């Protein structure tokens, strides 16, 4: 069974829209999207945004098991931090995950979260300060 990154890659390929256009609209780099293609699970907001760009509904592409890790109905998350509307920063819903018993999988999950955090921070910097 293909992972979520592979499903995303296939949908982008079938759309005929260039990777360059997609990464420009997402505000990420080409290496970042290629890393996403290798990930087992992807962030809902990211998949949803790519779907908007390529005109594709991913809700039918993931199995019910995959949808557990990529919820297409995002749960309400209470947050003490309010989004800053003037900057266009969006709040990302975080779903609690079951702790993984395998240390290698834990490390890979933390690495993926760290990369996502860095990408979000980069996106915020670009919105606040603009491109170099």
C-alpha cells in the first residue's frame, strides 16, 4: 500500500501542474516537497492546500486507517495563542498521537515534526519580512 506522500506525489503528477508552481504557491522549497513525498503521514492542512492548488479532493484517496493519522475532519483544538490575522498566519490543529514503542520510529516522527516546525517558521518569516 502506498504511503500518503506517494499518494500525494501521484496526484500531483496526474494533475499536470509543475512542481515549481506548487512549491511557489506553498512557499516551500523543492527539496521540502520531495521529502514530503517520502513521508508515511502528512499534515492535513498541507494536503488540503496542495489539493486546492491542483484541484484534487484527497478525501477519497486515503484508506480509513490512513485517515486516522490524517483526519479530514479536524478536531477542535483549544489554544491560548490566538492567530494574528494581519499576517495571514493560520492555526494548525494538532491531534494527539499514540506513543510509538519503536525508538527508531519515534525518532523519525520527531524529525518529521521538527522539519514541519522549521518550515512553518520559515513561512512565518517570509510573511512577516518578505523574501530576501
